[in-house]
């Protein structure tokens, strides 16, 4: 019996361990933290080492290693196996090998992944029972364990971390939404980050499709030698396959949807809807079902999510804007009077691109580790310690017609566990503020 080492016992690590066990491997699972499910996993026959990685694990022979995508390759325990030229996969590759009844529409990119994937899933699921997995929250291995009897279309959001660990994974339709600097605290270089995204189509063939965003110069530069059909997409040009005019979005001569039916704000969200619609169409979804979803879709939580209007001040939660490029997209959805709440963990990315929105930002209130890095970006800026401090200043400053926008341009990890919790806390602040105003 061959042995596999799984590094990282988060939700995906536990799922991949169970899937490998089911398929005849002896599984060793190790985590630097305590594994709460240790007794259950050991009762199944999985060998578990928690609260550290003992050296004895380096002495065993493994068929391959599965690494949690969030663990950098330079972490000493992982780097030991890198130096040994061991095969190191992520759970996406393992699930792909065993879930033979799944057909994939895969989405990666710096920004917009979740919106495109969520819209795509809604369209696929409207046509027939479908699944959604990956970076959006559910490990693909969990679905591979649960759904074994029927063919399913799967909308799959992939981070570059997940793509670094594939070998044979092949989606039928895929796209890279855009490319902008991100994760430079994890990757060796910006070029390595961009190149990792392009792995999404490396195993495709002439039966498959890749949507290429030709408006993005980085995508055009790095998306080369594509082995499948290429569908060029643009919000600006009409000499491409996927385009729009003043009224409709088109794939070649086919009207995908009416632009006025879109509820989500911002030109970039029109592009997200176009990519999702084209992918769904290529996966066999009818135009009727695509257009029904377009009319109903009100957006993704934490992505320019409307929260409330209080005293004629609108509040939006864009906590998922964890880098400069995403923050630019968020700010581009508004014309003026934005009270911007931003800041968080320093990912060593320049904020200079945000300067173009100085006239849109009435007041910048920055918080967290990067709070002082916005002093040279916006004319009217103030630094505070926490998001609560920023919120309290924002509501004091806001006047009727203003927009209070949480759009951090940074990851959450200096003060919050993840961007979702940051967004939820922001929304709680808004709702608490609304309650107080109603009581006055």
C-alpha cells in the first residue's frame, strides 16, 4: 500500500485525506496546530500528527504529498520536500483524478473570481443540478466524496496557490479574469504569480475553451501557447468574440443578455457577467436560463455589497477588495462623495493606482497595519487604529448623499481571521448604527 503525506489539516486537508483513504492509500496527516478531528480520523485509519511536524515524517517514502494551498513552499517542513523533488499536489489535483463524473468550468484571476464563479454556478444550476467548489469555500475533494453517482457540472474558483499544485487537472471552459499584483508575500516574484495563473489551461485540448481578457495587457502578455479554443473578450472592443454594444452582451452573433437587466454595479461587473454567461453557454446552459439569472442576481456578499441607507447615506461592504486592483474596481463603481474605509495587512503592494480616485474619495479613513501608507494617496486622509475607529469617524463625517465604502485594498489578517469576518463585522456596525438612529 502506497503512503501519501497530507500537510495541513484544514477543511480541504481532512477531505483529501478521506478521499485518498477511500482510494486505497495509507494516509499520514500532519498540522502545526491541534487537529480537533484527530480521534475521528485515527478511527478511520488515518495517521495523524498535530501540534508540529516531527522529523520522522521526513524519513518515510511517499507516492506524493498534498499540501494545503495556503502554506508557502518556503516553510521549512515543506521546503525539505521541495528540495527532495517530491511531487507536491493540492487537493484540486487529487479530486480531479477520482471524480470522473465532473465537468469543470474553472475561474481564476486577481479580481472578480468569486462573482464570475457564483454567477456561473447559478446559471449551471438553473439548467440542471450542478456544484460549486474551490477557493469559493467548499473543497473539491468533499464533493468528490459525496457526489459519485451522477454527472455534474462544477463551477470551480481557483487561486494561484491551488493551481501551483496541479498536474493533470483539465477544465472544459476556463478563464483568467484579470492580472494585477497580489500575493507578493507568498510568491517569489510578480512574474511567478502571473505565470501560476496560466496553469489553468495547460492540460486543455482542442475540445476545450479559454476566455482571454484582451483588455488586460498582463493577460495578453502571459496567456500564450494556449492549447484549446481561445475566445477573446473585451469591454472596449467589438472586433472580438465576446463583446457588448449599448444594449446587449454578445458571444459572436448570439445575444447573451440585455445590459439593462444587470443589477450589479460597475463596468467591471458587466465584464464578470459576460464571462460567466459565455462560460455557461459553452457548458450547455440555455439563453433563457442565462438571462433569468442575470435578471435575478444581486451580487456576491462582501463584493460592493449594498448594506443599508441611513439618513440618506449609503453603506457598501467591499471587504473582498484585498488588493489595489480590486479596490480600484470598487471605487470605479461610484462617481463622487465616497468616504473610504481602507487598510489592513501589508502585502507589500503599491497603492499608487488608487490616486486616480482622489476626486471620488471625499475622505479616506485608513486603519490597521497599513494605515499610514494612504497619506500620500488621498488628499483628505486620516489614520486610525481599527476598523471600528474608522467607522465611528465615518458616520460623524458623513452628510446626506455620501457613500461609506469599506474597500480595504489589503488583506484582513492583521486584525481579522479573514475578509468575510471583516465584512460581517462592518455590516454589524452598520446595522447597530441604524438601530441607534431609529431610537433617537
